[in-house]
C-alpha cells in the first residue's frame, strides 16, 4: 500500500496520469498473461502516450472553436456526391493540402453540407496534429475589431499563425475599409505559409463586389483563390431541407 501511495505521488509529480490510470488493468494483464517486465513497462508507457495524445487533441479541438463539432463519421458522402465529390473530400481529409500550404474554396448553395465538410476537415487536421481556427468570417472580423485591443491582438496572432484557418460564410455581405484591410493583412501573412479554407454561398466571381475598393479586393482575391483547390457548385441537394426538413435559412446559414 505504501509503495502504491508513493508511486502515485511520483507519477503526479512527473505528470503521468495515464500511466497511473492504466496500472491496475496492466498489472492484472501481467499476471494472467505472464507478461515480461519489459513488455509490461512498454504497455504502460504506451498508455501514458495515448493519454497525452488524447489530451492534446481535445485541446486542439477546443481551441479551434468549432461550436457544434462535425466529423466525417457522421457525413453521408453519397448524399451530395456531385456537388461535394467524395474522392476530393477524402483526399482533403488526409491533410496533404495543409502540408502543401494550399488554400481551399468551397462555394455552393445553402444547406448542401459546406460547413459540415469543412468542420470535418478541420477535425481531421486537429487529429493530424495541426493547430486549427474555425470562425464565420463575420465573427472573426468582429473579434479582430474587439474593444479590447489585447483580445483583438490575441485572435489576430492566432488567425495568422494557425496551420489551418477556416473562414466560413465568406462574402456574406459588403465589407468596410477596415474589414478589407484586416482580410488583406491575413491574406498577406498566410499566403504560401499556411492553409486557409473559405466557404461561401456565392461563387468566387461574386466576391469582388464585397470589397469597398474592387481593385484592391481583386488583388486580394486573386491571391487567395487563384492557386486554391476549388469545389464550386451551383447545384447540390439541401440536406437541411430534404433530410432534416427544416428548410433553407437565409444567406448566413453557418451552423452555430
Ligand atoms: P451549408 O454550410 O452548405 O449551408 P451545412 O453544412 O450547415 O450546410 O449542412 C446543413 C445541415 O445538414 C447540418 O446540420 C449538417 O450537419 C447536415 N448535413 C449536410 N450534409 C450532410 C451530409 N452529407 N451528411 C450528413 N449530414 C449533412
Ligand atoms: Mg454553412
């Protein structure tokens, strides 16, 4: 008992809770399966590693700010195969495009699963060990102009630095000068350095009109979109309407 107590305290100091949690199971296993010392130790170290990785993944998912989380496990690939090709989504889920620092643009009508798909890609990215930030474009722009300059700076630093920035519902409405400048700054900092995903209910050719200065806007967009992977559709079935029976919401249809 004394030794157990001591071990528990030592593992606490070493910050190895996974090993402690697994100890009794592994001790039982060692006895019934006659595990060698080395095998026993190796299993416990493995348990600690799995526990740490789980914790780090939870932290990355929380920091991403998905709100309602969506993953490919609850995504029906066949439902909108034409609008959102399964092969492309599966390819994106490998996170190769993030290592390649490529952008992704998904444009199409409301309800077809754009937000679900990019949240699922973000989930996979977190699983691959990437830092992810998910925001509707509106919300990020609001946060970047927060009254607390400290908060605004913190989110700007994250938005610039994360491996994957997901801007949902891009081109939702016209931008003012300050908002356009903030997007320009983000584009400038991230282009070729880290991936950004844009979803929109409008096709990219309509995005120019949201900028106060279409020349500057055009320059930003060309850089963001031209080399991006694109999934643009004008069709697509609304899962929201057909399966969930809740009808279309208006343009700003981001899942909360
Ligand atoms: P969009 O962003 O294109 O407007 P969403 O991704 O918000 O559409 O999808 C609307 C709702 O339908 C969400 O609750 C989403 O989880 C669900 N949904 C959409 N497509 C699928 C799909 N292929 N499989 C499972 N659920 C889906
Ligand atoms: Mg959406």
